[in-house]
């Protein structure tokens, strides 16, 4: 029995959270894999209610659970997800970029992974006002964190066994010390992994090539802010932010979430796309299968991705990706195929 903590979030968060709950309950009913679900509060709503965007009881529940599934939160995102990444040392942000059928994608047959260092860089929030007219930010890049994320990226490249290639993305021609340290460390780690091809690329060139030649990438490893920007760009190349999942993984804890925001403009309209949280659930099952050597979790994870593929292949889609199905209707279509 696995206990899943679920942050229901803000905006469309509660709506797509219900889709995730329906998926997990269906798995409970039809497979040997069993879950309990603990719904938790974090984000703007609880901030307005209690003065705290991330209550201590939420953090405590996440630490006690097998894994955390998180819907998007609103303006308090930095107080929630950025804090959790650092508090739980979720050093690896993993964002698979994959095209699905019947999407208005700029490129088809896209299949690569962005692995982003998740605890350092400018996102640590070390910013200071010098005076009323100027502010500075401190960018931290350490060798130990760079080694950990480079190792993680190399291991993903080996497990995918597609191109067996890691592309280190940086801007060391300008940020010679911070990005210089990062790319040098990644190159060192790659040499200790047999059969891994290593290349480095400036971030602006990478942004261009994601559009022009996405098929050339296998695993991209990069720093925190560059990875955030590039993964949003890449998600749009493959179809939509609405189908893009992510994982935040550490040595002890793991949190899985859509990469998109709370989309307040469509909240309550029953048209939110639940694919991103469904695929985040799939990533959670993959992580459970590895951490607990659970073969049933491997099977169910692949089954879930397959039925999502089958569903959109039949042109059953929500409004944001060119369809007319509601959140609940789309979720029922996926469940029926499970």
C-alpha cells in the first residue's frame, strides 16, 4: 500500500486533482497496486485563509508519504514548490518532452528529456536591494550539485538507450566561473559513464535547436533557470503545456507535478486539460517501481501512458488542444480504456 500526498492547488488545480484521484482509484480497483490518498492544502487559497502558503502540517504529511503529487498553485508558487525543492533536497527536475498524436505540434516524433538542477542558481532567491533604484541577485553553482545532476542525466540517457547522449546547456562564454564550473563538472562525470556521448551547447543555440532540430536531443542537462525556460519552450514544440509533466526527485523524497500554472482564467469552466497531471502520475508510478522494485507499478505506468496516447489518437481532446471534451469527460475516456 502506497500513501500518496496530493496538493490540490489553486485555479484549475482542484479540477485536475480530481482527475488524478479518479485515475488512482481506478488503479486501486483494477490492479494489484494499491494507494491511499491524502489531500493537502498549499498555495494562494490557504495563504489567504491562514497566512501561510505552505502549512507545516502539509510539509509533515509529504515527508510521511510515499510520494507527493502536486497540482499547480498561484502567485505563492515560490513559497510552495521552490521551498519544497530546497527543503526536501529535490535536486533533479525531470521533464520529458514527447509528442502525442493529433496535437498542433510544431514538430512530430519529439522524444527527449530535460534534466534541470533544482536547488541552486538564481532560484534560491538571494536578492537584495542596493538602493531604491538597483538590486542584485546571487547565483550559486556548486560542484557537488553539478556532479549529482550530471550523474542523474547520464543514468537517464543509459536507461532510455536511444541516442545515449547528454547535452550540457550553459553560457560559460559569459558566466565563465559559474557555468564554467557546471559544464566542466558535467564533462568529467560523463567520462565515467561508458557509452555516453557528451556535448555542450550554449543556451541560446539550444533554444534555437529545440525548434529547428529537436530530434537531435536525447537528454539535456542544465542549470535551474535555463532548464525552466527551455522546458516550457520544448513543451510547446511538442504540442502544449497542458500535456507536459515533471518530476522533482531527491535521494529520499519525490514530488510530481504539471509544468504549467494555475490558469485562473479557465478555472471553474470544466475545460482544463488533465493530461499533464495524468502523465505526472505516470512518472510517479515509474519512480515507485524503481524505488520499491515494484513490477506491477512498471506495468501500470506504461498502461496509463498507452491509454492516454490511444485516447488523443482517437481525437478525444480538451479544448486547449483542439477538442471539445470537458475535464471530466476526457478523464472518463481514459478510465474506460484503463
